């Protein structure tokens, strides 16, 4: 094995730095292997799984949901006068 030179040490420092960056990235296979995961997971998938967990919890039933339509006749009652005025 050749004696270490400053150029070789710089190369290994860069390799070490890049490997540590890969370990921090949950979407890399290296991070999955180091953490014992079955597969890598992107940050988007993690955020989506967290959102699904939050919305399916018992506490989520208390949160307002903008997509709920609890007043099905709301448009008929509220906008009928405006529509009749336009016609």
C-alpha cells in the first residue's frame, strides 16, 4: 500500500463527506441499509405518511375539514337570490 499523501487524504475526506451526506438522505439506498429499513423512502412519502397518520387519528375528528359538505343545500339557499337577480 502506498504511503498516504495529501492528495490521497483529500480524496478520502471527500469520499467520507459524500458518504455521510448519503446516510442523511432517507431516499438513498445507503441510508436505508444503515437504518435497517426495507427500502429507501423519499421525503415526500414520509410527509404524506405523516399526514395520513394525522388525519386518521382520533384527534383529527375534531379538526375542521374544508372538503366536508355538511350543508348540501347551502348553494341553493345562499346563491338563489343572486342567480335570480342576474336572470
